[in-house]
């Protein structure tokens, strides 16, 4: 079989493996042929770069029948652009950390995602941003939380990792460090978007209604529904040509959050994890449940200590979150180039680059 034909056959086999798993989560598992050669035999390297790159733009109630064609196109275009920024860096031999940071910066600058510019509002009407990044080679990590004036939190997380002896900085302290590092600060008004502001008003109205004494409550209309969880957290995982894994996540948290609430996204081991011996993970969903389940490290530990496949491990951790009552999803890539995307919600904005170098963008469960 010619190389081209065998790659096409591999693609058919790999993509034919798309299957629905427990909880309605959807999961993919594929490995580029070139990775199989270069990594399973250790010293043999194929001429082609053995790189992998995947992103997500949040999991939640994302239904085909509630999405206009124009809106869907906007998401698909933004996801494709984001994906190809990081992939382009990896293809040229750049580090996974650069790919993750550059892609997430692009998503933070887009109002479509709940990160950076498009961050959701707190109950006080402010925006508080969280982010983290991890280097699988050194196990170094950087995290920031409760930021109010940082345009690109992922870059500040990376500076915490590379230019300080700490792992996590929050709020005013993190912003003071940012100033010292010459990072771009923006006025709080930069993060205002009408969609997110309206979402906050809906959340508040629903909360008020919920807290009313039973006799004061308005009867629920048949079609009435509570506001949806404001999805849109972003994340990326990369395996670069040097075999190094990097992962990063960035978010505005959850709409109407209170009292300095911080979710899983900036928590190393919960929302983000990377380890060259196992895998890289970026999660999205009900942060409290992802913290309690220590999702990202748990997935890595299932590979390291229990020898599960990436697909099995991704499935197990999402199931654990589900059993506690939380919903969400994750993207993960292992050291051999396998890729898995698992989620328990009706949709997750997600993308990866196929073995043929083409972007594959998906939104819904099926
Ligand atoms: N996990 C994020 C948080 O809890 C939110 C999300 O992923 O949608 O802050």
C-alpha cells in the first residue's frame, strides 16, 4: 500500500471509531499513523511531524434546533481560526506551550467565548477572569484567578509559570505582577458585551423568583425554562514535535457568580493538567464538581497507575463528575498522540486537526 493510501485507510478506521459512550458523552480516539511509528518504537521517527492539537470552546446545553445557521457559522469560523493558529505553530516545530497560548489568546479576544473579551458577569456586575497553563515536560504550571483588567489571562498565567517562583496568583496581587511584567491591562469596561449582560439579568430574575415564598411565585408557563449555564470557557491541548505536551484553559467562570468564586479552570489538576508521561487535559463545565473530582489529574493518574486507555480514562472521569451531579466535558491528548473528547452535555464546541492536516470542528453530540 502506498503511504498515501495507508494514511487514508488509517483516517477511515480512526474516524469510523466515533462512538457514543455512557452518559450520552461523545468520545473520539484516534492516533496519527506517523505517531504510531515514531513513538511506539521509541527511536524511529517518521519524516512527518508527529503533532496533535485540540481545542474546546465550552460545553453546555447547545442544541441544533436553537442555533441559527449564521450563529453556527460564526462559531465554526472562530474555532477553525483558533485551531489553525496553534496547529501552524506546531507544524513549524514550535513548542506546545506557544501553540496553546496563541490559540487561547485568539479565543480570549473573541466575544463569542466566555474568556477574555466575552467573559460572563459576576452577580456584582463585574468580570473576574481565571486561567491556567501547564508544561508537561517540566511539570511547571502557572495560574491566575479573579482578574479584572487583564486582556489575555492565559499569557499572565504563563508569566506566573515562567517569571515567578509561584504557581498561582489572584486578584490585585496578580494584576500588580502583570504591571511589573509589562502586560497589557484594560479598563473593566473592555469586558462589557450585551449578550453576557442580558444573561446576567436573566440569571438574577430567575434567582429572585426561586427565592420567593411559594405563594408569591408566578406559576411557571409550560414552556418556561431556567437560564442556561453560560458555556464558552476555552481550552487547548498540544503535543509538539519534541513529544512535549502542554495544556491551558481560560474562562470568565459562571454567570452571576458571587463572593470571589473561583472554578476549576485555574486549578491545576482540576481544569488543567499536562504531563509528558501521560497526557494533557483541559476541562469545561460545572467547576465546583470538576474541582471535587480533581478531573484533569485523575484522568492522568488513570493512565499512569491503572494503565487505562485515554478513551477509557476520559469516560471514567466524566462519569465520576456526572455521578456527583455535575455536567461538562474535556479534551485530552496522550503522549502517543491519541485524542479523546468526552462530554455529558448536549454539546461542546470543539476542534482538532486530522491526520491529513485538515481542521475538524464539531459542536453537537450527534
Ligand atoms: N468550568 C468553568 C468554571 O466553573 C466554567 C465552564 O467551563 O463553563 O468556572
